[in-house]
């Protein structure tokens, strides 16, 4: 399975959109909503016309606790949706499947279309999360606000969000929490099922293994190159950790 990555090149993104239009305009609308809001594919497929027409935001509940998350609709996206919905019934699914039925496109079908269109424009790392990751990457590049994305996606830490969008973490941002609530949340997740100590033990075990095998005659230059890169990152992390209040 290929790693699903955001589409970072503007020309490639536009080529992908144009190819979706040619395949079926509904897939283009679906994609525009995803990259414009950060909504998940399975949520978009369940929307009816009345859910999104003339709306500047929409709230979706997730998890067993029903945590509600609000996704914003930019003005340009609102216009695209309004044009697409002209003449459509309010109770009709926005992304209809087969003609003559009021059932939405299946997630599997949407995924197949994405994959096929991706290959046609030279993208192999396409999947159901492509829209969401592309939205997040663009938002981060424009604003630098990883915390907004972390809260929007309900991630436990900014490090997870950085990994989600395929960006190298800003160490100062990762180590410095902005609010007491963020610190409290970190404490909760670190104690949840022993997560904090388990993660620390994994790091300690990995470093111990590297240290114990450091002088093996079978080690090649690539091994020492990887170790050097790892230590450089660790040095930076530890230095920031020690000097962050």
C-alpha cells in the first residue's frame, strides 16, 4: 500500500481537478469540498444538497462521545457548490451514485476514481485521505498554524499533525504548548494506557540497540550516516527541551 500524501504541486493539483471534471463533474465537486474544508471523504458522501447549499460551515460529530467539529466553507467554495446545486432537490444526495436512484457514490467507487485519475496525471500516492491532507498542507503553508489543524482533526499532539501532512516538525512549536488546556491534554494522553512510558521505553530500547551495535565490523557507512542524522535531530530536540519553559 502506498503512503497517501498531500498534492503539493499547484500544477499537478489543477491537472488532477481537470481530469476529475472530465471523468464526472460530481467527483470534482467532491474533491473541491475535501480540499477546501478538510472534511473526510465518508462525511462528504453522506451530505445532501440542503446540508451544504448556502452554508458557510458544517458541523460533524465524531467518536463515541460525539465530539462536534466545525469545518468552514470558503466563499469561493460556496459559489462552486451553489452553481453545482442549481436545479437539484434539497433532499437529494450531493454526490449521487447511479442515475435514477437517490443513493450516494460509495467510498470504494470514489477511491477507485481517485486512484485512476491520479495515475493518469502521474500521482501514485493517492487515497481517501488525499483531500484532507492537501487541505491541511495548504493551510499550514499559508498560516503556519499547526494547532488549528491539530484541533480540527482531533490529533493528540502537533507532532501527529506534522506527520499527517508530511512536514518536518517545528521543534519550538512541538515543545511549547500554547495553553494550560494543551498541557493538560498532553498529560492525559501520556498517561492513557501507559502511552508515555511505553513510547519512552521504545526510544530507550532503540538507542540502546544502536549503542550496543555501534562497533560491529559489519556496519557500513550507511549505518553511521543514519546514526549521525538521528543524533543531530536528537541533539536539537534535547537542547530545545532543556531550554523550553
